[in-house]
């Protein structure tokens, strides 16, 4: 913003008493103007093409809050939340198992992660759906007994398929987080007479969260989108609902745009939530908390006006 | 650092049981033998300094005292009780983790790298163990923590996170944190080695003050001035053995062994 090197007067610039402030003409970045024009032209072209295409844009607002769509959104959210819950709990469990000194538990965890990360989630979903070929009945003694096909509803298939797959990824994220905490922290905690469990809960995990939260946020957003895969097991989530409407209303492509808009909206909301969660776990790690999105937008708007870009 | 405080008038409470007693303590990391038979005794109420070149095993020995490291041979006693084991007849039984934790409550430790909990304020760092381990009520623990912060000269920093404190301030909070458990023995592992020279004095002042209150302290240090002024006993270690021991003033001014002389000529 300023090339003023004088420290005594400040950028406002009363005539400096000491060394004369440098007044130079800033470098003109012509390339930036050119690239901006090209980018805007391309963007305009794409927007124009879509506006001229045979797409009935009116259909999207008409159906945006359709009951079936809202029901699908609700199911997508429910599936995301529950599958992530299974993933996180399972992931923590697997991470602790992998880090344990017991070779049996750590090998089992390793095998689990190897298997579930090594096969596509779509395949896993279909396999869960078809496990009735292997297990004809499910029998939990006195508690529960039923035929597999009745037990394994589309919802449960989707939930288990997504959740168990997610657990494998979360396990690695959690393990990385736990390993990122300095050993001195555990030592200090033990030296104070704290037990292993208390050390983990009070000292290690809160610090590991700083490493765990950002990739977990990504996982949540990924999960939200991956739920669209479960349309293959006949679960009526957002994409399936949109496709169904598309087939009956005669506007199939429009309904896909509608679904995309909903996914975008939901992931945006999650991103904001993730930001504040990260901010919470950053406490103590930086001298100053990072700015909130609003503060950031303000800063970015201000920096746009700067000839040399600004490094906000 | 320059002001010579009067030595405390009761150097040792002269109780019969030594606070720390080591008999032929051996410790190996894999193939590397770090401690090759350490014998020493720390009396109640005494300030016991361990000096020596890096790699001599002094920090390792300190960490054995509160069982952060397991010894491979020999016996180590704190306040008359075996560290890490229980003896029944002629058999040794490993203590359970909970039993080890119980014993560690009475032994405070201060680390070279402070190891404050970065996600807690200074005050929260100090009350953590009393509340979580001893089950003290929070208000009481806070009151006591404020007294301790005052004692180390940091009452105004109670709400600050470690990252907002200088190294010297962090180390003083770490000392307060250890003291909050009301230990009978304090272990210092090169407490001033990671500090700017300017900040060393503040930490040593706190330690000097603690020594005068009669706390038993085992101090691994490179601060010869501190050892001479405050120490009651001094041990020079090299290559995993005790080379020379005695009164700090005697050892530091008139070392008997060639190795001690060579070491001191470099650091003094």
C-alpha cells in the first residue's frame, strides 16, 4: 500500500523531518488486466451458452422446495451425520487399536484399514446389499432374529456401507493427529501423576484435534457428496429424489442442476461450520486467533484496491 | 544471579531415610548402555546437583527417579520405597500403571523444554493435575494456583496461553505446575538450558527460593554458579558413571579427577 520507508511520520505523511520519503510510480501489471479480461470473457461465454441451451431454468425454482426434494435433503443429511458418527467413533477406535502395543489388535486394525481403503465404496455398498446370499438369517440370540433381506434395509445398507468405509479413513486421520502431539506432553502429564486415559483425554486429544479437524471437515463434505452413491441401493436421498422428479416432470437435466445446487448449498454451510471449529481448537496455538470469514472478506475487499495486490 | 543469598541454615532435615537412593543402577537403550552402575544418595531437604557433559546419562538417571524410564539392573528407592516395583520375598513385581501414577504425584518434574500444555492457560496448566488427579475442587485449586503464580512472579499472566509467554515465564509456570501437586521431591532436567541467557536468572531465582523453603531437589544443570551457591551436594557424571561427588564448592574449585578438571575447565 505504501512505499514509505520513513518510520517517524507514518503512512499518513506529514512532511518528514528526517530522511525524505520515497515517492515512486508503482510498477504497472498489464498482464493482470489482460488475464482478467480473458477469464471474464470465457466465463461470460459459458454463462451465455447455458442461458441459450434447451434448459428450462424455471423448473428449478419450481421444484427447489418440493416436498420430495426436501425429504431427500433430510435423508442425505441424516445419512451424512450418522455415517460420519460411525466413521469418527470407529476411526478413533481403530486408531487407538493401531497404536496399541498389543500386536493382535494392531494387526486387526491394520487389516481393516487395508481392506476398506483398498476397495471402492460403491462396490462395498453393493456387497452389503447382497450379503443376503451369504447370511440368510441374522440371529442375535434372544435379542433379534430376522431374515437378512428384511434386516438389511436400504437405509441400513447405506449407513453401514458408508460408515464402515469412512472409519478406515478416519482411523488414519486420527492416528496422524495422535502422533502429531509432542511426546513431552505425555511425559509431563505422566510426571504429574495423570493416568494413561486422563492423559489421552485431557492432554493429547485436545491437541490432536487441531490436526484432526481440518481433514475431518473434508471428510464430512466428501461424505455429503458420496451419499449420492447410495441411490444404487434404492435409498431415496437427494439425488434419487431429484432423478425421480426428473423422470415424471420431464425435466431430468434441470433436476440434476437442482440437486447440484442443493449439494453446493449444504457443503458451503458445512465449510463455514468447519472454519469455526478449527478456530476453536486453534486456541493457545497461535498468539492471535485467525480472522472470521467476515473479517477475511473485508480484508480481501480492501486489498483488491491495492496496486501490488496486498498479501492479506 | 549475582546476589549471594545466605545458605539456608538447615541444609538437611537429617531424617534417617534418604529421599533418593540408587544402588548399582543400570539403564540401556537397546545396545547402548547409558547408565553403568550409579550409586548415590540424596538426603531429605537437600539440593542435589548433577553435572556432566551431554550424553553422560544425567538426564536419563533423573528420568529413572520418577519411572519415566525403566531401569535394567540395580535398585532405586524414593523415600525408602522401590521405584516401579514391589518386592515380595526375593521376587520383584512390576507396579501397575495406576500405582506408578500414584507415586508420581509426590515427585514434581521440570523439563528442559517446559512441556506446558499449550491448549490451556497458565492457570489451567497449574490446576489441571490437582483437579484431575487429586480431585481438588476447582475454586480451591485456583486460589492455590494464584498463590503459586505470585510466588514465581507471574500473577498477572494467569490468563495467558504458553505461546504468549517468554521461555523464562513458561518455565516458571512449569515450576508452579509441579509445585501445585505439593511434591516431596522436585526433579529439574536442565531447566535453564533452553532459555535466553537474559531469562535464566528469573528461573534460578525461583529455584533458589524453593531450595530455601527446604524442598528436596535433584537438579541436572549446566549452571555452575547455581550449583555452587545453592547446592548441598554435587555429582559429576561421565560415560554413565559417577566420576566424582562431594560438596559443590569443593568439587568445583578443587576437582580431584582429571576428567572433572577437563570438563570444568571448559564450562567455568
